[in-house]
């Protein structure tokens, strides 16, 4: 089924060109080693502190070129794997999907006797010493400090494809869901705290996301690159993944055809906790995790009010759910904030909404909210019977099945049972946490790995809003857009979100140039209709930025005003833009 009238212009690898500093980029291990030799004395101590996921292939490549007299792996100063597993047992939990957020530091797991021995080895070493690994700076800051970063999506791919373990864990054969859980609740949080400690210390920033294209930049180039991207519109690098219920829309519209994949089920377009940004210095691209950007300059990204409310967390998430020529999503529910804090140790929940970018020409549906009269004991009984394979869960008996069409926007506050149906293309607009979905029923399917997909009926039953019925759903979650303002060639509508959710969304239809104010808080844009539009500064504060159909763009809080107008094939025609921001 064709989904575009022409060819795709979706940019899968967006990058921001950094002005200057091209002489402070060192591409390839030969150039990296040459620069380290140039700045280090023959008897210097070079420390390469790494984010989890950076492999020892990096160490091997540098040892071959630097030829150090002494090599120390930071892993050797940590407690052994069995001891660390025992220390983390409460946080890892026995649940396949959910853990508890660890709030400590890597230093909690360093053996003081081993640390002292390593420090003595450094003090007595002759010639060049190279220290490598997670938490390497605990041994010594050294004479030259390199921070080797890693993106969250690449870590997940390495869990899957390279049999990579979690940090200091003998779990190479463990399934990817459990590895992701330990990474999300423990490894990444520890590495993020360590990263923050290093921001004002490191001399060089090392990117090894693409194993065959390593690149290193100076801290000056790193700092200036981040500040430049945070004073202009920019995109994070989207990623795409397949799934049981996945569809065919993204293959064509986002130009991600891959003969190895049968479908694409979902994509993160604007989720700083997992996406990355790409900076180009001269001819070299540097991959910067979204976490790095938001942790280093959160106020520039989300504004003073946003930082005061959320800390260094970008609160808005845009992602895709593609069921075109696919199947229903799992029937699911998200926990409320109280449950989220008490059970997982994290600050805010995953309220969300579904914006329907496209729907098949036949009747299309989503499941949303409990039917009036649905009783907890009946729902729970039948869910558990379905989980045991005794029945097919009668979803339509308990959950509203509502017609949806292109450009509908439906709201899903925490505690609302929901899922999108087959033959829909959803832009999910939600708060930023990314894994807190309690699956209740998955239509009898097993995962791509052949293992039954996990359900979380007991958890789900505790967070469903049992007092919210069909009438509440129609009034609260499925209301029509509210006109806000209009003028010659444009109109603005409020599409949501529900009053308990903190994200406000406005949809603007325009065939002319319009101007928006941010009040120095971040805006998240998505082009929902039209081929392309141009984002400009009324005062030439940033370079013009083109947004194409289905792309998400971040307007950082440093920008107070911007304009949007249709261009190219869309010039003079009406385009549609969803603008998301936080209600204060």
C-alpha cells in the first residue's frame, strides 16, 4: 500500500554543523593516538574513563599504537561480579522487566584494597601508563583525561548482537529484556552520574559508537559544539525497530527499508534519554548521547522553569507506533506517579497521548478506557485466564473500542487501559519515561525471540483507574480540537493534553509565515501535514532550519521567538504542525 505521493525526504541522519574547531578533531585511531602522544610526556599517565558499553576493542587499538609500559583496567579495582550482583540484588529484582533505580555511585562497588594497589602501581610505573575503563578516574585523574562516551541505543544493539554483558556481570547469554532492565535501572544511571563529575575535568571527548570510525575532540570543541546546537533548532537521530505488531508505513515514509526486517514497529524521534544528537566538525561526525546534552546544559535545553520542575530531564517524548498492515499493540496501562515513585524510585510517570498521523481507508480503531459497568474482579479474572491460555481475553467486553481517523488526537492519562489497533500510524506524544508499560494482554502472541511476551497483570490491576468509565473517556480523552485563534492563512487549535497531564499541545494549520513565542521554555515540533516547512529566527539569531514531513524538531529554551512557513512543494499550501510544551 503506498503511503506517499512522491519520494521520501525524511532525514534519517540529521546533524548540526559546528562552526570552527575542525582543527580540534582527530578521526581514526592513528590520529587519536598521535594527538595523545603529542600532549602527553613519555612518562605520563593517560586515563580513559568510559561509559558502560565502550568495549576493550578501544583499549586494544590504543595499546597497539601508544605502546604503554603499564596498562591498568579499572574493572580490576571493582569487587568481583558475584559480590556486585549480591549488592545490587534489591535493585535488579527477579522481575524480567522492572527494577528499582539505583541512586549511588560507581565508587560504591570499588574495593579499597584493590584501589590502593592500583594507585601504588601507578606511582611506581616507569614510562607511559594507560588506565582504561568505567570509573577509571577513581584510580587517578592522570596527566591526560579522556572521556569515552556511548549512546544508549548502541548499547542496546550490543546487548542483542554482540552478546555484550552488563557492567561486571556474567550475563552474556541473558535475554535482552533483562539486560536492558539492568542497564536502565543501574548501569546507565551510575555512568550518567560519573559523566557529570567528568564534565569539568576531561581533556578530550572520545566517540566510538561506530567501531570503524572512532573520533576524538577537545573539551573546548565539545563545549562549543553543545552550546551551538542549543542555540538553534535541531533534531535528535531517530532509530527504528521491528516488532510483532509492526507495520509498513515507516519503511516508505521514513525511508528505512531493510530487507532483513519484516516490519518496523516503533521509532524514537525525540527522546533525549535514548536518542543521540550528531555534531559535524569539518568532515567528521561526532555522536553525542541525548543524556550528555541534557545533563551538561539542562537550563539551555529546557529552561529555568523546566529545570526547576524536572531537573536535568527533557520531559517531552515523541515516538512512532506503526501498525499499518500490522496488528494491535498489546493492551496496556501506565502507572500513576505515586506508584512510579514508590515502586521504581523515579520522579514522574508516563502520561501519554496518541496523535494519528495516518490511518487505513477502512474503519480503524483504538482501545481506550474502561466501559461503563466494567468490574475489576471480572477484568482481572479474565486477564489471568487468558494468560494461562484458557480463553482469549474479551477486550471489547471491558474496554471501549473507538473509531479513529487521520489527525485525531486521543489522550491517555496514567491508569487508562489502551492500545492502538491495526492499520494506524501513531505519533505518541508523552512524558519522557520510556519503559513503564504494564502489558495486560498481548492477543496470544509470543516475542520475536520465541519467548512469551511478559505481562504485568498484578501491577496493572493496582494502577487502573477503575472509576473512569465510557462517559469520562469521551469527555476527557477523546474530545475534539478547541479553536484558539485564527488569521489570514492560518488557524490554531488546542488538541490536549488531559488536564492532569503537564504537556500542552497546539496544532497550527498555515499557508503563510506565522510567529511563535517560547517564553524561554522548550518547544517540541512535528510536521503532521505537508512536505516541508522552514523554521526561522525573526532576528536572524539562528540559521534557517528545514523540517520535513514526519520529522520532530527541538526548539531549545534559548530561543525566544521563531517563525514557521511552508516552502518548496508546500509553498502556498497549508501545512500542519503539532507544537508540544510544558504547562506551567
